[in-house]
């Protein structure tokens, strides 16, 4: 979750991943360490996609052409702010959850009691590591719905940015799904596995269908220009 020695100068305190510069985060992602990994990257991509719908809404707000849309634009901006902040927070939570799993693996397991404690700790850590990317999927779907509301109600000059935001969120959805699936493979609680897999599958299906439909509309609008 925190600063690792990668040639970057530490700033006097342990930094959250979300506090890194873009270059620092990308360098850290490339470092020989499993965290941060695809989960944190998915959360970041989702946050970027959400930021784009905010940008397009901000570009439209205050313009005479969208005077009657100001109430809607304010709603989009406020919901996008909350969603973006949640996704940024999930960048750190994903790495932290992975570190909890890694920590449980290092617990002693030479006796029966130690093995029991280690197994319980690992199960709990894996569940948390599964719920974080599930949250990334949930927040990404929320953001796609904001893009749906913005499309046609914001400046057409920035419609390509709506399209980029949609594709970012589609990537975040798939990234979250992959991280949910890989963690579920190691969890013994069958009820938990079934429940989470059902939720994640539903979010993925809805999200991808929405993303593809919206992106098609973006492409159609661009063809008219």
C-alpha cells in the first residue's frame, strides 16, 4: 500500500498510492511487486472515466444553451464527485487488501492451532480482497449511468471525451471482474462465493451492455459532424 524503494525520493512520510504523481504511480505499478496491481489500476481508470463526465458537465454548465439543464448538470457533478472520490479511495484499499492476504500467508502454521488461525485470517483477508474490486465495479456502473445522463445534455464539442470516459469505465468493470474472480477461486465459503459471483456477474452484464450502447451513440454522433 505504501512507498517502496524504486529510486524515488520519499517525502518524509509513508504515502498512499493515491498521493503519488502520475509518473510515480506508473513506475510503482511497473515495479517487481504484486501490489499495486490490476485492482488498483482498475480503480484509477474508473476514477479517470468519472473525472471526464465531470469535465464535460463543467464545460456545459453556465452556457446559455444549457440553461434549462443546470439542475441536471449540478446533480451529475455532485454524484460524479462522490463516485470519483470513492474510486480513488479504492486504489489504496485494493493494495491494502492484497497486503493483508500476503500477511496471512506469512503467519506460522507448524501446529494445528496455528494452521487454524492462519486459515481463518487468510479466508477473511481474501473476502476483503474480493469485496474491494466488487466495489470498483459498483462505482464504475454508477459512473456509466452518469455518462448516460450527460450524453445529449452536454456540449457536443466534448462528446469524444464522453466516449473516452465510457471506455475507461468499461475497462474498470472488466478489471474489477477479473480481480473478483481470481480471489473467489481461493475462498472456501461457498455461500459467499455464490453471492459475490452473482452480484459481480449482474453488474458486469449491465455495465458492459450500457457501455457498449452509449459508445455506439457517441460514434453515431461523431459520424454526423
